[in-house]
């Protein structure tokens, strides 16, 4: 039997949030230390040995480059450490999809990496954090979790990083997967995986960069003009993601300004403000003529993460960018 030793990287979020009241009307994300959370978890009698490392104690709205660097370095070291069998990251749910996807793009797939969060503070009645955490330990302990990229465990569902997105502000069942739904379900007795691992022994898709370029998300709205595009160029954006209408659309004057940005060397990816769906090339918008990239299944937040990683890796050409958005 393998000795299970799981590195737990704490960043804060509601899973580590303390409300000080049973109904949790207001609370502070990250108020609870990782050690205190692990103490509660120890009482559940799980098999794995947990090795805590606190990266931050913040709400995930404040997660950014310094925490991403620290998380990536800790995960990369754990991947190389034969004593560590899996990695869990406790994280706020607001930006969990961004951190999960960034790590998914920049880590090898040799050990399970599982993000977990909660929708209710730890001391609120009906808190979901401990259950989610216990499920994350089960998933990170499962050999079948390897070779699937970074995973997100919320409730009893396991989502792949590329698919996961937060779809509700406060409901317990806040996450959805698109284009795939959950890739596994955790039951009290076992984990049911719905397909075999598809990324066995893969190296990282992209190098973790030395820095990330400024990439902005531009939200489309009826009646808008092109001035926000000019403003983003004015502050030195190196790339833009359009959270467009419907299939990634925008008023003609905005598309014109985005095409001029692309022609001037600032790549533009068209995503959608709609909850779900694919943005394909050249359907309503002539990407070939305008020099734009279609985000396919990625929503604006994850499209921004991918564009930042691609630009930081020197990939700027529209056809290579499109290939990366088409992939996987
Ligand atoms: C956060 O993202 O840190 C706050 C919200 C949450 O964790 O659910």
C-alpha cells in the first residue's frame, strides 16, 4: 500500500472564512489559519498524511501574480518530491477557475493537483468546506486522479480546470463545467470517474512565465462605442479579451477598433458574456478579415489567463493563438 502524503497549500477564501455568526451574514475570507482547518479535518479520520504550507490568507479576488508564482513553485517542487503523492490547494471560489487553469497550463500531469473551496464560511450553519475538503483529500489520494490536469472539487463533483466556472454567487452548487460537466462524482463509498485519464504523463503545456503581460477583458454592451478599446490601448494593454454579445459579437465600431488593435500587434480574443456556449471562428464575425481569435469554449476569465500565458511564452501570431484556443 502506498503511503499517501498530500501537500496542502492554503490561500484563504471562504473555505477559511470566519463569520462569527451561524448565518454568516458578513464574514472575512481567509480568517481561519490552515493549521486550524487541518485540525478539524484530522478528526474525520482520513487515511492521508497532510503537509500544510500557507501561501496566503486572502480572499481570492486579491489573488494574482505573487500568489500564482508561489503556488506554481510549491507545486513544481512537490511534483519532483517522491515523498509527496498529491497536492491540494484551498482557494476562494471567485477566482478558483483562473488559478486552476493557469496551473493546468503550466504544470506536468504526473501527480493529482486539486483546488477546493467553499461557498459558506467555516463557522456558518450548513458549512460546506469540510465536506469539500474531505472530498478533495479522497480525490488527491486516488491514483486515477493523475493524468487529468488540475482538478476542482466542489460539493461531490470533480471538474477539470479547463471546463470549470463559477456560475452562481452564493448557491452551494455554484460551479458548472463546460463543455464537459463533472468528470467524476465523489460518493461516500468511492469515486466514479466517467472516462479514463486523457493526459497521462504529459509535460507542462507552457513554461511558467517570469511575468504576465497586461491583458484586459472588455465587456460588450448595447450602444457602446469604441472609446474603451482606445483607452485600453492607451494604458499599454498587450492583449484584449472581448466578453462579447452572443457568439462573441460587438457593435461594428468596436469590432473595427479591435481589428485595428490586432493589426497594431495587440492580439484580441473574442469570448462571450453569455453563460455557456462555443464562440467559433468566422460565424457572425469575420475573424479572418479582422485578424481576431475565437475563444471557443473558454469564457472571458479563462480566455484572459490563456492569452496571458501565450503572450508571455512569445506566441503572438493569430493562427498559433487560435490553435491554442482550439486545443484540448
Ligand atoms: C473568495 O473567492 O475568496 C470569496 C468567495 C469564496 O471563497 O467563495
